[in-house]
């Protein structure tokens, strides 16, 4: 049986087959596509603590002025206004999912929908079904510079710290959301336990660099050698040092907790295990580093009895007799190396290229289940999960007019999307324009309407064509993508004869695959991966009659074939070019009068480039009238089945 160049895969929404195809050009560009994750601030001990020292030395966090312990602690030093509750904002982009997300929020006993919000729940740009939780308690001045997967590959953007919770369709977000809200509530309870300044038992000092012989910044004003008590610079390459002094007349057990910008708690090791004598100091080992800028809190716990600290449940340390002193600091000038990054994008050469991708990711449970499948049935999701763009990719397409993309019907109306299921395309698929990079760059658009050829049947190859109408939303922007200049079959379009040079474009696999073999593996048994950069391969048209002899009745009258382009002088092809999984729906293009003309839509093949087996495309010249008719019948939010105009139907028969 013919094999679609597109994997209409094992999974669309829940379990449908996902569509992929690829033109193998023999010179694939390999690139890593990294979905941006925002780094949490961290305090990491580098090595075990050294011997205790309570004397001020070069780099000591203990202030040389011992009167610091007797100075009043300013009321502003203690954090105020904290409550164990977590205030949540629901963004407008949640749309129809708002009530379900609201119910998930209110299932936590510590959360409520209120302003001013500490966290915001919204969906990920270009993946509108992925729910994210963003830090809303920090001002924009403390946002992180990151290379966003949807932004300029050369310029970082400033964004709040964000974590992904799950997918709105899969409904796997509720448990992570509840866990995160409960965790924030426990940390808020810790911060809300701050004692009034007049009752503080300790003073905590902080030295930004452990080897800097300057006065530290403490809970009370400490003049620096140059005058004033302004914030000291932070260097992420250098460790920091903390010191805690006992202000009381009784020995105190002390513990120091660092609460980072994501309100994650890390104990700071101190150089003493016993009680701290009145007027004495204890400092950290000086091997702690602060990894990120932003707001953070120092929480000092003091008690006349030993303290037991569980970082996962710091609120449990707040039993009777424990006094907490809380100090907030904001690090504005901390140098950050942005996380994420991109790939070198070549000069824009295919402005009409489109990528059709899924907004519903594989879940950890599905990846685990795939690991347990028999070898012949596995999709090897774990091995390919390092590139979210690769797992999300389904098909290619061609922008033929503003907002109109032509693709293969089996990309949008097969498997879980067959028949009435095709409407799922509107919720779980998007189209990316203006990028040569798989899964990033350019701009993305929602699908507003879709037309599928009325005679298309899933699992069959004839009439493999569909038209999508796009609509802009918050992930879109104007001026992205340029429609292809010419469409085969229009008035004046020259016929595509045998040996005419053509070019195929796609992000599909590049290895040879035998007929009936698993396209996930090439002929050498190696797991195939989608290239990160758009590939182009030179082919030539193969006469229909010649191709029919090779492929038999599987080749229909409205299909065309292409094989590797041969050198007229030698009769040999310098490169082996073919379609494979990952290329479905992508364009086959010829040049006419210096302008690009769309002549084919990648449809199917027997294996991938096996012994120069032809790659098969939907012949656009035979569907030009259908495209015009489909354009007029598109309806917002609907999938319409469009038959050929009577004249074209008669010609096809």
C-alpha cells in the first residue's frame, strides 16, 4: 500500500495519528530547537562548610561595628502584608476554559481570585492550549531577559518567570496547579510569620561577594567605607556570604532560609550547629551563589530550642517559641545569561512556506506508555522529546493568498480528524508563517475555516488537498509571509512536462526508507529526526505514464511524480532527493519567468527514496478551479466539503 509522506501520527488530541513528511535532500541542516524555559533563581552550596569563624575578616559578612546588634531594626526591614492565601488573576486569553481553570484554582484552600494578584494564569503564546503560571508579584524591572521561542532569534525579551502546568484539552494541568498554589501558600505562611521589628531576636547581614572586604548590607543601617548604605553589586560568578547575629540576652538556635524569586526555599548552611551566644555571630561558609536577579527574601528563624527545617514544608518550623525575621531585597543589576537561544537563520528564501503544527503536547504518561510499546509500535517519543518543535510538527503548507494556506487533506482530515472530527483542527492546530526554523520564529495564526475536497477519503490517496483560512490573534502580527506568485493551472501556466526542474521544501526525514518499513528508522536502522531548518531539494518531473508503470494503479490521474534531478551530461543524479515523513502538505515549486509557481502538494510515497522510487504530489494544475471554489465556500468555524466544479469533474472523469 502507498505510504503517506505525512505521519498522521499516533496522537492528535489524545490518540490520533500525527502528520509528518519530509523531502530528503541528502544535505540536511541539523539544529537544536529549544523551547524557552525561564530559570528559577537558585542558591546553591558548592561544597561542605569549613570551620566556624565569628571574627570579621576580609570577605566576612560580620560587620566590624558590633553595635549593629544594639541598633533598632527599621520597620521597613521586615516584610509586611503577607498572607497565607495566594491571589490569582485569570487572563482573558483563557476564553472558554476560564470556568474550568477557575474551579481548579478554587480547589486549593489557600487560593482565591483577587487583586493585587501574585500569580497570573494564561496560555502560552502560539500554543493557546498550554496553561502557564506567571510570577505577577515582581515589577517589570525584575523580569528576566530570555530568547523567547516565538520572538526575534537575535534579541532577548523581558518576561516574568513562568512555568508550564499542562494542556487545557488533556486536562492535565489541575494537579500541578493545585500543588503549586499549595506550595506558594506554605511559603506565604512563612513570610507572613515575620515578627514586628521591635521583637526581632536577630540581625542578618549579607555580603554580595565573599572575598570583598567591605561592610555588609544588614537588617539595620550599616555605613559603608565610602559613605551611605546603598546596595552592593552582585556577581553571579562569585559566591556570597551571610551572617546572623544574636540580639538577645539568651542563647538562640538560628537557621537561615533563602526564598528566591519563585518563592522556592533553600536552607543556607551556617558554620555552627549549637546555640548562638548572646552578642555572637555565625556566618555561612561563603560558598553560596545567587543564580538569578529578582526579588528574594531572607528568613531568619530563632528559637531557644533546636530547629528542624524541611525545605519542602518550611511552615512546619513555625511552632511556638520560634521567631521569624524576614527581609526582602531586589536585585536589579544582576548579570544574566538568557536561557534558550536559537539557530542561525539563513537568508529568507521561501516567504510562502507554512508549518502546520499541534498545540497539544504529549504528556509524560503518554511518553512512558510509548516506552512500554513493542519495538515495532513505538514512536520513540522520549528520544525525540528534546525538541518540542519536532514533536509538535505535523505538515507543511503553502501561502497562496493573504490568509490562505494550501495543504494536504490527510494532514487535516484523517485518523482522529476524519469526518466530524475535523473540527478539532480549529482548537488543536495552528499555522506558522515567516520562518525557516522548525517550531520557532515568524508568527503564528489560528485556523478560522477549512475546506476539504469532497471526494477525499481517509486512508486513500486521491484528492489529497485542503484549503485553510487563517485568522490573526495575540500570537500573530502583520506583514509576515508573502504568498507564492503563481498557481499552476491558472491561465497562461505552462504544462509540467517530464524532466522539468522542480524543487521540494519541507522539514521531513532525510534518510532512505524501504517500502512498508517504519519511517522512523532509515535503511541503516538509525532513528530519524526532523531537521531544525527548512530543507530544499532539486528534483525533476517524471512523466505520468512512466510513473504509472512504476507505481501501478495507486497513481491517480490528478497526481504528479518527481525524482532526483539528473545531470544531462552524465545521466546521474548528484543528490538523492525524495519525500518522507514530515513533508506532507508542503510545496513542490517550479520557476516560471523568474517567479515561483506552486505545482504540487506533497502527498505520499512508497517508502522514502527507496531505489529512486518517485515521490508523489497532488497536481495543483488539476485543482486550480477547486481552489477558487473552495475559497468562496469557506465559513468561519466550519469544515466544509467542497466538490469539483462540474467542468473540472467531467475533465477528471
